[in-house]
C-alpha cells in the first residue's frame, strides 16, 4: 500500500474515532430508562412471623400447615402452604392479595378474624373491630412489584384532633426500588414507642407527607400520611396530628398474605426507542432549562434525561404544549422570541423545578412544581375556524392502571404495578364533581387511552387556575413515593403520538449524529481531502 493510501487510512481511522466519540457524547444525553434495584425477600422470616401471630389463637393455628416443603424451590408457592392458606382466608377482603410478591403487612388481625369466623361470633362485628378501628380498606392493589393499600380513620377515633375529616393512611411494600440520585434520602428520626417492633424505623416529613420507613423480611415498607407541617386546622391535617394515627396503624400491622415469585435481576437503564423520522415542527428545550429566574430560591432546574416509563401521551390529541402557567408571561432578555415560545407554541419548556412551596427532592433547591403543565389548544382548520370545544378536550389514561382517588379529591392518580415497574402518574385540575360522576375513584381499573376526564381549571375551586393539565410522576424508593421529572417521559410519549422525533433547541442541544463528521477540525477535513486526491488511484 502506498504512503498516500497509508496516510489516508490513518486519517480515516482518526475521523472514525472522532465520529464514535461524537456519538458517545450524543448518547450521554440520549433518553434512557431508569435504574431499578430488586429486593430479596426472606420468606422464611415472614413465615416465622405469621406462625407467631397465628399462634395467638391455638384453634386457628392448628388448621395451618407451617412445615415447609424443602424439595420444592423457595419460589414455588407450594413450598409455603401456610401462605396459600392465609391468602385464601384474606382474599375476600383484600382482593388479589396472592398477587403480591412481597409479604403483605396490613392493620388486620387475621388470627382474631378467623377465630371469630370459625366460632360463629363474627356476625355483627364490623370489620374495623379487627383493624384497630380503621374502616374497611379504601384501596388495595397487589401485583408483581408488591402491594399498596389505603385505610382511613374516622374523626373521633383515637386521640382528639382539630382536623375534621377522615385521615387517610397509605402503606406500600415493594420488591422494586428506583435508584435515584437522592441527597435527602435515608434521613429521619427514630420513634421510641415503636423501636422494639421496628428497630430500623425512620420518621420524617418529606414532599408533603409524614413517612415511616422500615425494612422487614428484606423488603422496604413505607407508611405515609399527607399533611402540613403547620398548626392544626379543621380542613388541613397538621403532621403533628398525623403522628398518632400513623403510629396506631404501625402497631396494628400483621402478615396478611402474599406469595413468593422467581428471583429477579436488577433492572439496568437502556436507551429509549424513539421515532427515526423527524417531526416537521416539534421542538423542545433541554430538561432542566427553565424560564430565566423562575426556579425556586434562584436555583435552576435538574438535567434529567430519564424517561421513567413508556406511556401514552395524557392528552388525547396533538398539538399540545408544555409551558409554565405561572411564569409564562415573563420574557428573557437573552433569548429570541423563537426560543422563548408561548403557552400554545413550540418549543416545549421544562417547568418541573420552577418556584413553588412544594418539597421536591429532585430539584436543586429542594422545592419545586412537582410536575409539568400542558395546554391543548383547539387546532385551526384551513378556513381558520376551530372545530373543537376548549372545555371538552379529553384527558386519557397513560397506561393500563388502577385508580387512586377518594371522592371530592382534586387529583386523580394512576398506579402501575408490573414485573418491571412500580410507578404512579398524577393528573390535576380536572373538576372533582365531574370525576366523582364519572366513577374516577379508588380501585377502578382503566385501560391505556381510556378517557378519564377533560382539561379544566380547578384548583381548590372552579376557575382556580388557567385551563391546563398538570401531570406528574412518582416512583417508589426507600423513602417512599417521590416525585421525579416527567418532562423527558412526556417528550418521548409525544413523539410516539406524532410518529416523529422532536428536536432539542437552545444552549444545551447537541449536534445530530449526521452532523458529527462535519464538526471535525478543519485541518483534519483538509487532510482527508488532500489524501483522497493524492492517493485515490491506490
């Protein structure tokens, strides 16, 4: 091979290396799925606790088979016959409890309930008698990721309080733990009255909830109550009033069911599949790039290129526009009108960490908006006339999911519980009365794409905000359910709705892969051209 060809080959190799480096730089900011750890369940320890609890009623204990069948694999339900029996006993009350892949802890005295049933003394006793006075479960959802339940304690039960409504208590036990970069994680204080029962229990107030986190059987559990860290009010539960309710709940927890599953591996992040064809007009600013000076405590946003789930876009039709509803009228002197955009124009702009009083651990300041605001204007036709009613723009379910929502609440949450996901999607500003009438209530299963409401302007009262949809995402961690930035998840979902890939614009944007070669140093390009001309015949 001639010297010209040799030089050309070396130049070509260097060009390819630079091209690969450019592609790696691009991939560093490419959309990717979250990292999720899988907990390992100690079912023998769960069996021991169940044996102890059932043993408090000898007549009940004699009917259970606690001997394990060691010839079977630990993941085979037949290896733990006592759990098959307990599931059969509790499933009429907690539907689908055997689907939970973690031991189910609930404020339900199974042994006392079975004793009353078998001795004929159950008739006339309310279910709350076996549930430390908590009323029948508002929501119970179990699946391959674990389980979630919501119970309520009526006013007048337990210590006196000013708050005049039932107190809702949530509990989650999860096999899946989302691996967040969480500077606030793992903190909290011990509770002396519960230290013997829960040696590693942590109590802390975070993101609008008082939370009690502990580990049992190798599984993280979190009990939480939504509250305000403020003085008690009749319509707003103060966290100090929530403490005794949560601790009453924790003291009453018993093993109520669940079944083992096959061991699983941790879930590593992967690139998200996106349309190859470019959208004709969809553009978006980078995640974390807020409107200037709109961040809480003068902090910016969070650069987060994770698409936390592959979802259907929550608005039925395009176009839709992600923009701040609080700071949208501000203009930045260092940006052109094209990039600044407007409430019904591209490019989209992240507003997850803009200034709010809500705690959001994933924002640099520790406070933020919790989600993304979106509008869906009526598109104009060729004659310039609109063909839709702006008060009837459908909002749809982003996934097959179960609803979490009590009557009169202004937020509706969809929960997904699958082998690889334990995640929640919350919708806000739809009218509560309309949602009640449409049966958007606890426990209802909805299908992806199913209409669950219309874009509205409710915030504590009708016309309380602009007409838009607030959409946010929570994932389960060892601190419980935490808000994460849904911006990239929504960008990816919108691309699928459009069947076209969006283009990132603004100071953080990266060159397209096809443009990387053109970004090589000019002397390198010149050398390649020269060597091609000189050694082309070789």
